[in-house]
C-alpha cells in the first residue's frame, strides 16, 4: 500500500487515519500489537520520520501505547464524558450497549461535620441523607458515587430503591437544577475506594466534585470517583 500519490493531506496524517480505521473496524483490538515502524515503512512507502510522527501523535492522543524494545499496541479505550454536563450514568452505559447495575454500599441519615456542612451551606451537626453507590458497567466497577442530600429538598430520597433508580433520576424529579458547580481532580484513593473500584496499586483516581442548587438551596453535594485508567474528561466549547 502506498500513500505517496495522494496529496490532499500530510502523509503522517494519512498513516494516522489508516491506523484509526483499522482500530475502529475492529481489525486491531485493545492491547493488540500493530505493525512495527519498519513494517509500516515498507507497507506505506514513506520515510521513518513520517511513520514515527504518526505513531508518536497517536500515542499522545491515547490511541496507542509504545513500549521500547517490545512494540506498539492499541490502547485500552477510555470512557469519555464532557466535564460540564450532568447525565444519568445508567443512560450513558446503556447508550454504549452495556448493562448498568448498582451496589448500595451505604444508605443512611447522619449528622454532618464542619467540612461537609460548609459544602452543603448548612449548620454543623445537621442531619442529612448520605449514600454511597457503586455503579457497574457489565459487572465491572465504573464509578463510586458518594452523595449527601438535603432532606428538605428531597425528603423521600432514602426510600428509593437505588438498584432500580439512580439518584440522578430521583433528584431531577424533585429538585430541578437551578445551578451546578463542578471541580475535577486526580488523587490517590483510600484503600477502601480502591478496593471497591477494583483499581490497581498506584492507579490514580479521577474525582468529580459536584454541588447542585434548587430553589436557592444546595440540594446535593457529591464526589464521583472513577478509575483513572478507564475514564477521560473531554470537552469542546464555543468561545
């Protein structure tokens, strides 16, 4: 196969497109080794510099993993979500053609300490609802949802069967969004969270902290934990 006769776009981009077509078509799956630089040079009829640039950029973009002395492999795909949207995680998973399930790790009414009280804009020692839910995709842990809810806004929250309905679904019915605050950080999870999310030793955790307001009150404060190896935030904005 030769790409030198087509001048519509740079050769390195054509090699990138060729590799991505193979990946998207399923010819090369996650962790599969792709042809070496020498093999691609021979197949494409281009220079080593051109092939190297294509592979380097695909690796930087997260499509490939290059291992010195071993080869180049298709990266395991990461789930991509927009950092400033709020969606039902069950719907996201179903849209990917996968099964969603939930494990209830905590369901309680409890007094909040000063730190949580500050986040909820409530007095310390106030009673709030607290849930910890482990969302699964095809039986694999995807997200730990650690959420505090204002009982005045959602008095029936703890009566929900969270194996059938998500907090998103319930809260959107009783507490329509007025305002949302997001922050994102990467951190080392606690041993318990790492175990629940089935994370590898040393694997970073991507955490989205979210506060939502309704009727000029904070309805909920949540920290959403994701394994860093499987989750990516991607956003496009109009200036």
